[in-house]
């Protein structure tokens, strides 16, 4: 590879980096993506996509076990094979990665394999070669899983694993402790439980899915317990004894110490951003006190002129769709456009366990803390005709409505298809529709989305079907 020059260099080809390159190319800029592994980043290769493929397998297994006979379908003994499901998930991930490769070629984006390191505000070193940027460099290096070595839970890839290793296991372990009950931990608890693993889910905060509305967390906790998952919230891992054949966790529960013994421990307690070894110090790119790259929220430019950061390294929320929006936004800024500011209060959160949890805006707890004047509207799926027909009656829609103006302060959905349904409320909130205007939209019957309309009505004290 000879030394080359482009208008824009993007370091990292994940869900923030490669969309930045595509949009830059669409705007007439020559773009280069430097990626040391496969295009698509963590999300496509060892994150969102393969995990959702495994969750689909898990949901199918649970559905057949619990519903087949009631639905008039006779099946024999249901046997699961995690290895087969894993291989399918790898195939799905590979298809998506190849799709990103196709998009690079389609948009005439140059892809350079290797590790990019800042040499100056306008140059990047890849091995012995120097790549020069005429207009800008975009840092999109993402994040990685981490352990808790201070209590003995350093990741070893065998008995102490992360989601990375879990996605390549040939067989499901007999016993598994998942440390961290956010989205990642809850999803893997769901998956392995469906494949016959005895799962213990451990969370230091008072409830699982701690960033979600408390009512949503309660539904998932009850659902997990009903399925045999041992849910331990409000407990602290104080020590871990790691052996060749398993791990013993010492937990502090209400002032007492308990033990959990498992074949494997899956670490799902947060991620670390990839800011080391990419030349930030040499060039003078500053970090925040939390270790993220400091950026101007309007332009996403770092402390160094002409150097930008997007995705996980640019700060929370550490979500693929937030990174994609930032990648597109920064390309437009570099091209001299003036895109509308990103509304970080309107980035949806989704957990893809079953039932799913999806939310936008404030939780009820946050609305209380901010002393907002609000009303709550709820509608349970147990009262929804389509949910009854589909045997998906767990969960609800909850809308937090501003009492004076009717604005949507927050919205929360727990259902089998919450990730798809939340977008109606995101669109409404983005365009500043009131709850009354959501009600004016006629919802088809019978659909799960009718629950949104009913929750809107309930916040106005006018619910029809409850």
C-alpha cells in the first residue's frame, strides 16, 4: 500500500465509521476507512447482529415448548443445540459484514486493512505507510468488553468469558453466572436459559435493567424468574475464586455473604472505549473525566481542529444507532453543511430479551426527580386482542405525558415486539406531537400498536378498553 491522500479518513469501520464514509462519499468527498478487522465493527460481528440471531433461536425454542400443543401443533421432545444456533448466528453476522463491504465498493470508499494511529492532525499511520487527510480525520474506534480484575474476575476466555467468547461457544454450559443485568447480560441470560443452562443473573444495582423504567424492570424480572432464571439484584461481587473447571462467586447480599458456583461466568458489566494506542496524546486530543474523547456536541470535533470523534468513543449512550447518526452528522459537518443538532434525549433504548423492552425519553423516576408535572397512561397487552391471539400478553405500554401541554416526556413498552413499536413514539416525540395528536392517528385493528393509542387515551383519562 503506497501513501495515499483522501478528503476524509475514518479510523474504524463499525456502525459509526462506515456510515460516515458513505455519507461523505455521497457529498462528493473522497473517503477512506481504516479497519483492522471485519467491517461492521462489534455490532455486526460480535454484538447486536449475532446476538439477535441467537435470541431468535431462543424465542423459537421457548415458543415450541410452551405453546405448540395449545396452538394445535403436535411436536416431540424439544432438543436444543447451541452449536448449531451459534453457527447460524455467525452466518448472519458474516452476511451483514459482507453487506458493509458491498456498500463500500458501491460508494467508492477505499478500505485499508490495518490499525490506524494518528501521526498529526492531518495524517494517519498504518504500519509504515502514511495516509493524509485534506479535510478531516474521524475517530470511530468503538469499545470492547471488560472484566472486573479487582475482585478476581479477569477475563480468561474459558471460565471467565465476555459476550465475545459466548458467541463462539460450541455447547451451552450447564451452569452460568452472568455478572451485569443491563441489556447485554439480560439478553444472554435469556439465550442460555432457553438452551438448557442453569442461569444466575447478578446485578449490583437494586434491579435488573437499571436504566429502564422500574415497571419495565419488574416485568422482565418476573418473567425471568418464572422461566427458572435465578435473578439476584442489589448484590455485590466481593470475590471470585477461578479454577480450571469453574468459578465460585462470593456475593454480598443484605450484609451477608452467599456463594454462587458456575461452570462459566459471563462478564456483562460495562464496556471500555478504545482510546489507547491510537495517537491521541501525541496529537493533543483531550479526554473527558470518564475517559471518552471530548467533543463539541454540535460538530463532534475534538479539541484538535480537523479531528472528529463519533460512536462509543465520543460518549454515551454507547449504542450502534446513536453512532450511525453521529457518523452521518459529522460527514455533513465536514462537507460544509449545517445539519440539525442531534437530540441525545431522543435516542431509543432497546433490550431484546423476551419480552422486549424499548423506551424513549425519561423514566417515571427521572420525571419525579425533575419535579415535572405529569400524568401516566398505561395499557396492558393482556387487554389487547392481537396480543391475546398471539399469546403475547406479558407487558404494557406506558406513556408519561406533560400535564399542561400534553408533550411526551417519556414512553416505555414491554412486549414481544417492543423494538418495532417504539418508533411511532420516537417519531411523535421528535416532531413534538402531543399525546392528543397520537390519539388522532387511527390505529389498525387488531394490532399490538393499538396499545399505544390506548395508553395515550389513558393519560388523558379517556381509555376505552380498560
